[in-house]
C-alpha cells in the first residue's frame, strides 16, 4: 500500500498547477479530521519521508466532546511528529441557520473557505484530501440515483485544481489493515453508523451485498468509471 500511495502522489503532483518556485518539492496542506482515512494519509506522508507538508484540522462543533476529542488527537499527533498543524473551530449550526443551508453544506463551505485562506496565506501548492476508492464508488452510485448524467458517472476526481486525493485508488479495507499494522491512532465518527444518510445506507447496507456477489466489486466499478472518463 505504501508504494501505491507514493505512486499516486507522484502522479498527482507532476500534473501542472504548481507554483514555479516549488516544482521540485511542492508544499502540501494535508486535511486531517482525526478519522481513520485522514490519519492514515497523514502517516503515509511521514512514511514516504515527504517533509514539505503541514496538517490542517477543523472542529465543526457538531458532536460536542467527540468533536473536541478529534481535534485534540490530530494536534497531539502532529506535535509528536514535529509537523506544523493549523486548527480552527467553527459554529457550524449558526452558520447553517444564518445562510439557510444544511449543516453538511455549511461544514463543507466553512472547511474549504478556510483551507483556501491557508493555501493563499502560507504558499501551499496542494491540498490533500483523504477520499478513498470506497468514497468514489459511493459517489458514483449516489450520482446515478440523483440522475446527474455522464459527468457524474466518474466518481470523485483524483485532482481538481489544487485539490489532490492520493488515497483514491486505495480501498477502505486496505486503509484499515495499514492502520492496524502500524498502530496509527484514529477516532471513529459516531454518525457513520447512522443509516438515515444516503451515503451511509449504501456503505453499511448495500455495498456488503454487492461484495457478496462480487468480491472485486469496488475494483470492477473503478474500471468502469475510468472507461467512462476516457470516453
């Protein structure tokens, strides 16, 4: 998995869009929530000896002490590694109410606006997000259900402007195995088990049934998405 991550990262940062001064060693802002995927990604940057990166973590104050614990874990981990860590807290509920949007949309807006400000202020070339192959396949099926047309049948992009997703070819199972093998700390988001969210319903109820039929279900869909993108 380490070599797969390294190959993916090298491919992504060689695709234009970098600041001219940092072509040889682009500065990467790594978004870390404290969950298993982003903690694994942060550790992988360390494991491949990539030094020019910093951590950014957001507390959305949506889950009380659980949210505070996530932030504390990330800050403590970054400190133990000597990695620069940016952190902030938002009153997400108030922002959502004031703007007439859902808390999920509010969290997304707040997060990416803050990341954008950090990138501009501190001269980062890329923002690394910890979406994995499972996330991309989930998005693919959600787009089918919403009727988004051919554009939505490609899942999540590996690269979108300065945003890169080096875990996108790696499955959630591979991540869990790497985390267990290397004893990487992480926090479990209790809302992931709530099946009233469409994505969670796919993840927790539908996909296990697909994998009973085809154990290589995720990789099969990955190939299909690549074919659609290439068409």
